[in-house]
C-alpha cells in the first residue's frame, strides 16, 4: 500500500464517500447487527439531502491511498463525530485513529471542551481505546428496524 494521505473532503468526493459508507457497513458490521439492520443502515447512502448537508456543513476528513478514498470522518457543528468509516480492506492500520486525531485537533483549535459521538456496537472498542467515555446505551428506530448504539463523550 502506498502512503496514506489525509485532506479535507469536498463535494467531488461524495460518490466515493457514499460507496465507502455502504462497503464498510456491509463488510465490517455484520457480526454485530442483523441483516435487516445492516440493510436499513446502508440505505442511508441514498439520502442525497443528508449527504449534501454533510459535505457542505461538516468538517470532512478523508484518507486516500492510490487516489482512492479508504476512510473518512466528519465533525458536525455540535462537535459530534457524526461519521467514521474505513474500508474493510484497510482496517487496523491506524487510519480511523488518524482521522479522529485530525477531527479532535480541529475541535481543540476552536476551543471546544468536549466531543460526542453516537457509536455502533462494532466501533465501541475503538472509541474506548481513544479515551472516549460511555454515557449511555441507545435504542434507535428507523422505520420498523431497531438498532442499538452508544453515546460516547471525550473531554478535551
């Protein structure tokens, strides 16, 4: 693998971000969620309005290798790490950690005191390893499908 480069995301990245979102959910989260949950979660890639808002209103950090996006994370205006996804082909290489450190640096530079994230079962150990604290377990309902996730916080 060539060197991983990190940069700010832009509207030209939208298709690759949506594709990576689906690939990551399908290939990484299936051990923690049912087929129905995975299908509903991945269908979020089709919400064009939401993705346009992500690109235009959130800080988006992308990780690239060989001119392909292999990971991305976003920080919304409420200082919530909204999205964090890495390709299943590039796990455990420190990519998600580097993205989170860049999001955290932006928050610190803006004098933010706390980051929040709503974290999947799959991502829970990762966020714990970065010093985030569990606040609560959540049961989220999308249409007729329920999901468990967790709210985490980290004081900066």
